[in-house]
C-alpha cells in the first residue's frame, strides 16, 4: 500500500523545524528523515520468525533455474 508524500510539509519540517540546508535535506533517506522528526518507522525490521515465514512461503528453486 502506498501513501502520498506531502513534500511541502516534509520540506518545511526539514528546513524550518530541523534547520537543514537543502543539500542536507535531499541527502537524507526517508527513514533518516522520519527518525530525525521523531516519527515511527513505516516498516519493521526483519526478524527471524518473519524470515522463516518467507523462506517457507517462497522456497529457493532447487532445479538450477536462475532467479531474476
């Protein structure tokens, strides 16, 4: 699910709220900006149980086929 990005609000928060220069703002990743703004991350880190679920649901091909 994608969400619209309110660039005007993010730039205002970065420039006015955090005092970033444009070059500093645009060099940040979305995760870094969210962290600096005190917002929770949009995605959780991958934990072992979730990795196990993904491995079960999407096993590697053993027949020698190349992915991608």
